[in-house]
């Protein structure tokens, strides 16, 4: 999980520790992002196609780590994509 997420398509950083995600001029941003991520998941859009990347350690290290959003017990979370090698 990560607290900082980079939105590749919108080119903005999202701080999940803040109610406004760090963008007070964009009310309802979490709801929009979460609803969009859930709709994309329902349509089978791969996590890498949703435009959310780890904006913390991974991004600073130059690693592209795709993420999806979830809510658990009222807590907002960004979760790294699970990669499985066969």
C-alpha cells in the first residue's frame, strides 16, 4: 500500500492521507477516482491501464509500479498490482 499516488493521465500527485488528496480545489476527487477505478475493474481494464502509479518510494527509484484503489473499514488505500510469474 502507498500513501502517495501519481495519476499518470492527469499528471497530479494524490496524498491519500488527506481528505482532499492534496487538491482542495477539486471537491469529490476521491469519489471520482475510486468510482472510475471500480468501473474500470468491472470492465476488465488491467491495473496498468488505469493510470495510477506508486508515487512514493517506487517513483523516486524510477520504478513504475501500477496501483489500484480500495476502501477497507472506511480507510482509503492504494494497492500495488500483484504480478505473478508462471
